[in-house]
């Protein structure tokens, strides 16, 4: 059974930091491109960051602007998103996703809420 379980969300003040984690199981994690996406109320889901199988290649949404870092640990089947300099506009549900490099179809986690507010 495929599972992606996100954790680490919560309430943080503007300018603060959070580290999201995603625990994967039920598939060959090291063969999958992993990514974080987010969806704010009334908005479409958007890509936050993506990391390829070995971790050597990463891609970020334009809005990230060097504030976030995605990483993975293939030995632990974990992917992380370190977020800093958080803004109220970063408030959203953050989702973990895994897909094969040759496929646009993937697995999704249930999401974790991040709220940036004073």
C-alpha cells in the first residue's frame, strides 16, 4: 500500500521557519521524483519544489526565491522541505507527491496545513 504522510505544518509568524517532512512507503522511493506542492483557499495547486531521484537536481517555483530548500534521504524514504522567511502568502495546505521520472501521474499525500500569521 502506497503511503505519503506529511508532517511539520503549523502556525508560524511572518519571517519564521518550518521544516516539513514526508514519509513514504509502499513503493520504490529512490526511483521516484519527489515534490512538494501547495494549495491556498480559492487557488490552484502549485509546485513548490521538486527533487529528482538522486537528489542532485532540484527545481523550485518562482515564488520560492531561495527561501525554501528541498532534500531527500533515500535510505529513510523521506523528503523534506525547509522553509524560511515565511510570508502570509505562503499560507496553504502543503502536499507531498511522488512520481516516476517518465510519468506525469503520481501519488499524493493528505497534506499538512501551514499558516503564516502574526
